[in-house]
């Protein structure tokens, strides 16, 4: 009962905030909508029993990526970005005229229907586990997987992050000249 | 398995009686119990937050040889109610240049981030709303909403002072999150789990059983955590985001009335939460010295122990505020990145090596030679 | 009779709900109780009593971003260290302490390289990065 | 209500919205927002399959590393955006034409 409430509210939050990211013109508001969407995804992870991944999602995205994006928006002229001509849907008119949108919508609907058909076939074909209401700890299992099976990925990710740090610091560092 | 307060209560007889009262509907009963206890905790924390403002003035008056508030009620104790009424009856002003939606949203983010941390705070071995397996990690993660609220509050006001305060606040909060997280990692490493139940359960009531005195590295980690936590809650000497002499009032310059009240309430409750976390991670938490019993009256004793430790730390926080001068911005950043973070990493490595070399024994166990 | 395990997440939702309720309740009270006499001057952003000059948005230095950048890398590394740290004692009791220690220390040493690099290049140095970039301040 | 299909449909919607954000928005930061949505859709799929199909937690590990890589990608991407702004004084994607000829 509660689980379904959590699932529905998280799903609604995720999808509506994702649409908000798309529809809102103000980039600052887009970032805040992205925050809502990511929180919703954290809720979805929680309903899947993935407690560690859910909290990681909150920690990395809410605490890190969204703040970084807000900083970047502030550094690049804040809200002053004026998108060029707008059309009915509130989307910037960058894709062309209404025909492009009509064709795009048609393609989107076909894509969605095809995918839903695929998903239905897939869920019938796959052996579905019986889902219990248990909520076992995933932390110790993830820890064991990280130090045993996936130890190379674990170590390489630190090297990747070091590379990202060095590269991004070089790119973003204030320069003396120009 | 996640222990909760409801699963704790379910081992007593009256739970079955309550269950019968709710026609064997587990979910509704759990919801009712949670809601009741959550209201109790929120009421308690709001009172502590209100008393915090009172204590702040009284203690500062004490330190400066003044009297402090003494008009409203006995010893001025009802000052917090007067403040609350004043907040509600003040006009709500929004700058016409402000980003209106975000201006509304910012205090809500601060309040949500702080309230959500209360769900895992261990008041006693039974009275912990949800003893999640990822307890401390969850607490660190969800409290980063506060930094976001501070930034958005500063941004949405569209005032120069607010914007500077919000920028400074966000960069300060995120910077000091690193030494705090790494200090907490050292404790997680010693405890062998992230749940508050595991962490507190591995300590004892007496000081030599606390994680603070487990080994020299944990002892240093406590001070790193304390400094970092002070900075994360924007308390003096790290109150640069709201430095009155430089930035008027920082990120909440443009906030008036109730919305300012939410920021203030969130800040005072956050100080309480941070003190509670310090008490349960480093100072033995709710463990009663000497006695290991699992009966219902013990919960009250544990609660008293926990609150005593927390409130002593709260006093220390206020004491520090009225003793030390404020840092400069460049000093703030160099304290975080050049001192606290390397020390915290060193502590983490030290704890890991200690675990392997001494097989997880504390100094006291090594000296006293008990198993 | 033990309640369902997923209900452990219920307090979090309840506390968030209470925060939202308190927020809107407080707003409602303030709408009811507070006076409402808006004026243009009152809702001007505070700028020491003068009329505000320009917008407060878009006037920031890149050093804030560099701090955020270093933060996010360290944040992610600490996230990855959490599960390993929480099974460290278990591994040590199983007699695999040395192996876990090597893995853990090699991970941290890469972290130290990152902070040493940033230290050497002056990214941790607030004033120095300010001097580098103060010519671009007026943009 | 809660089944593999519903998670997959949510993930599909997120993915499509992310693609549309990437195509339709002209602000480079907004394009990065779209990329975050796409990566999250993929990570959600991994966790959903991990719960409903396989019996191990490898899916969790995968989504953990997706989150790690998304964070690194956001850091580097935003650094590039800031550098681009310092050179061009705009963050309109159509202005990024230096490599065209």
C-alpha cells in the first residue's frame, strides 16, 4: 500500500519534472525541475529495494551535479540567455516550422507504441522473479561486489575521476592572458 | 534488515492490542504510529530550536556580562513565543525583481532537508524512527538540500547582498561536506556498518568505549567533524554567508516574516541534528554507562543520556559563536581544503591501518588487555 | 508480528510531508495575520538605501566553479568508499584485512594525487586565483 | 501496478524527454540537463532488471558507475561550457562553429 503510494508519487514527480525541464524556458527553473526529476528517480530506486543506489543518487545529483549546474548557469550569464523566436508549445523555434513538429510528434508516437509493444513482449518472455516485500540490505553485498568481482572497475573509477578533475580544472581555470 | 520504531514496539503486548483496534491493518497502524511520533519529534525539535534562540541570547549575555531577555515570562522564557508571533504578524515582502517561484521554494528546500534528517536520528535504541542500513549516508546526502536552499534563496532574491551570500553559502557548505564525509567514513570503517543502530551499538556507555577514544585517528576525526559541521550549519566563526558586517544579512536579506522564520528554524534544528550526530558517532550516543538491559524504562534513560550529550554540544556551539571572531573568505577555503581535508584523509588511512594491524581493537582494549 | 519492511521508508516521507505542511501552514497564518500594505519602494531589493543598479544575476567569478568541481569529484569518491568501508571490519574478521587495506589505500592514494595536483596548481588558493582573473571581473 | 513494464515505460519517457531536450534546447547547459536525464533512464533500467529478472546486484553496480560517470561528465562538460562562454560570450549552441570548416 505504502509502496504503491511511494511508487506513484515518485513516478509522477519524475515524469512531470522531466517534462518541466523540457517546457520551461528559464534555464534556472529547468535546473530546479531536473532536481525534482532526480529526486523522483531516487524514490523509484527506493521502491526497487536499491537503498544504496537511491541515496547515492541524492548525494551525487542533488548535492553535487545540480549545484554545479546552478553555478555554471550563474557563471555563464545567469538567466540572460534569451532564446530566439518561441512557438506555440513554448519550445524554442529551432527545429523549424509546424510541419517539423508534426512529423516529429508522429515519429515519437510510433516510437513510443513500438517500444511499448516491445516491452510487453519482453516482460512476457522473461522469467519474472516472485517479488517479496522484503527490504534486505544491499550495502554489504555491493561492498563485497566492489572489492571482489568489480574491483578493477572500482579502482579505475578513481583514475577516471582523477582524470576528470585534472582535465576540468585545466579547462575551467582562470587564465592570466586574454 | 531495517529496524524501525514500529518494529521495536511490535515485540510488546500492547502492539497486538493496538493492531486489534485497527482491525489488523498493519499499514494504517504503522502510519498512525509514525505520524504520532513524527509530530512528537517535530514538536520537540521546534521547541529546542525556539529555545535555541533563547539560549543563544542568554548565553551570549552571560558571556558578555549582561542579563539578556528577561521581560516575557519567567526569566524571559516565553521570548521564543513572542518572536514567533512577531514573525507571523510581519508583512511578507517580496522584491519585485525576484524570481517568485524560486523565492517561495528556497525556504521549503531548507526545511525539507533538515526535517528529513530527523527520521534517522537515534534518540534511543527503540525510539529511532527508521534505523536504515544506510542511515548516516542518508543523513549526509539529504542534508545537502540545505545548501541548495541557501543558494536558491540567495539567487531568487535578486539582490547583490543575497546573491553574494548565497554563492558563498553554497560553496562553503559543499566544501566542508568533504572533510565531514571523510571523517564519518572513518567511523563507518570502525563500526562496520552505516546504520545508526550498528554504529551506536558497537560503542559503550563509558568514555573508553566511545569511538572518539577508540584510537588517535578517531580522536582527531572528531575535531575535524566538529569544525566541518560548524561550517556546514553556517555557525560562527564560519557564518560568512550571513556576515552582518559585510553582507547585511547574507542570503536571507530579502526574506521577511514567516519565510525568514523558516530559514532560522531550519538552521537551529540543523545545529541540533549535527550535535546529535556527533554525539552518536563519536560520544557513545544513547548508551547508558554500565547497564545493558532491554526493558522499556531503559529507553527513557537512554533518551536522557542522548539529549544530555547533544545539548552539551549545543552549548559548546553557542559558546564558540560568542568567543571566536569570524574568518575571512580565503581563510575559510584554505582551512577546508588545505587543512581539514588532508587531515581527514590521513585519519581515514590511519583508521584503516589501525583496523588491520590491531585487529579492530581500541586503545583501552589493548591497554587493559580485555579480549 | 513484524510490519512490512518497506515501511521503514515511511518516516522519511512523513517528515518531508510535515515540512511541506508546516511551510504552507505558516504561510497561511502569515497571510491571515500579517498586514498587507505593498508599496513600490518597500519591494525594492535592498542596496543600502539607494535604488538598485542593474540585476544581481550574472556577475560571478569562475573560482566558485572550480571549488564546486573539486567538491563533486571528492563527493563521488567518498560515495564509492562508503560500501567498502562498511564491510572493512567484516573482511578483516574473515582474515582478508590485508587485501582490503591494499584496495582501500590504493583508492585513497589516487584521491590524494588529485588534491595534491589542485594544491600545486593553486586551485585551492582563493586569493591567487582571484589575482589571475581580476581583469575579467568587469565583464 | 508495480511491474517491470511500468519501470521500463517511465525510463522510456525519461529517455525520450532527454533526447527532445537535447535536440530542442539551444542553451548548452540545457543540453547537459538532457544528457543527465538520458543517463538516469539507463540507470533506472539496470536497477529494474536487477530486481525483477536477475538474482544478483550487478545491476546496482552498473547504475552506481553510471552515476559516477555522469558526475564526471557533468564536471568536464560544464567546464567546457564555461570556457566556451569566456571565449564567445554566449552559450548558444549555434555559435559553436569553430570546427565547421
